[in-house]
């Protein structure tokens, strides 16, 4: 076969494979994983180790990122990076949610400044959002851009529990 | 070229989110052609793409060649207001990554490691395909890993 035709075929196959892989990757993006409802962690589940009390953020980590939940019902921690465009979209989502919920707090933290926390909670990519209850329990988590209504639904459950 | 462009309250450039994906689509075509044709014409296309990355990285996206083609098309065909805008920082960083990898590819080709050079061009092609067709943020996937490696070294 003419080498130019061969190379065209190879390039075509690579492009199609990358598009398919990218679309699959994207379809997982922003999916919310509830901490309580995953007794059998699946492959997509960040391999969270189920502990008796469920995962929680230690108080020192909450202090380090500046998330003060004493006056709040629930909060969210956004782990991001300076060169991450979707992180800005997540900031908008969290800002929108805060407008509708007076008892909701959220903070942004650069993953580079909190590597220990990232390692402890197996945060592999940005943006990752941890939804945190008042007592530091992680209620849910998501990587990528979550949908505002889905995040609100999770918070609805948490706010009912807090009330 | 550099007409009045939108900025945020701190004067940082805001760009149409469709722009980088349009640019990535042109990059995909240029690099795919380069890989298929190879030879002096192929290398010429890679040099052109390297120059495009360099302009966007060092002069800013205001001067980005593909970005300005997009702006012209937008006006010419009245494509309407941007669905959203974003700060130029992240896409400019992506251009820097493209510039860095393309530089490596050209150095490999010039030093006689032609096959390795073309494989490296293939890496840039894969990244631009990802951006053009899916908008996946590759820098986001690697950031935490990169920071961990950095802190492990120091």
C-alpha cells in the first residue's frame, strides 16, 4: 500500500479512537457520587474505602482550606487549579447554589496547596467537589462540572437531615 | 486585528468559549495533514503550527492567529453572542503546552530522530482532537499528579 494512504488510515483511526474515548470520559464528567449509597464501590467510584462512619474531612483540613461550617447547614469544598477552565464553571454553579441557600458555604482550594488532603481523599483530577455536612462528613463528591439541580437535590437531602 | 475585546473587572482578557475549540479544529487539520504528508511539506506544516502556538503563548490570545480567524468568521457570518466567556489563562496555558511539545517534536526531527518526532506530533494531534471534539481539559486531569510529583521531588 502507498505509505501516504497507510498514514492517512492510521491518523483516521487514531482520531476516531480519541473522539470515542473522550466522549466516554466526558459522559462520566460531573456525576455525583453519594457517600452513603455506595456500599459496593464500582470502578467509577474513586475506590473510596468504606469506613464505618463514612468518609469525613478532618477539622484541621477544614481549617486549612477555610471552610467554616459552624454557622452553616452544609458546605462544599472545590479543589481546583489555576489553569483549569471547568473550575470557573464550577465556581459559578456553587455561587448560584449559595444564592438560593443561606445555610450553604463553599470555598475554593488549589490542589497544590493541599496535597495531603488530596491524597487522603484520592482526588486525582480537578475540579473535584466534596459536599460536606456540618460535622465534616462527606455527603457526596463529584469530579468535573456538576449540574446545579443535581447538586441542589443532594443538598436538599442534607438540609432536611440538618433541620 | 486587536479590536476592542471584552475584559473582566481586572482587565484580564475574556474570550468566547467556542474560540479555543475552533482553533483546536484547525490545529487538528494542520497536524493530521502534516502526519499524512510528512516530508518537507509536513515539516513545514509543523513549523507553521509551532509558530501559531508561539504567538498565542507569548503575545497572548488577543493575537492568536486562529483566534482572529474565528473572530472574523463570527462577524462575517453573524454567529451571535458567545454562549459563555472564559478567562484567557487556561486556554493560553494549553497553547503553551502545545508549543512545548511541538518544540520537542521539531528538535527530534532536526536531530534525525524523525520517527520519534512524528510520534510527538501525534501527541499534539491527540490533545487537539480531544479539545476540538469533546472539550476535555487535559491539564485538569494531570494537575494533581504533576503537583504530587513536584512536591515529592522537593
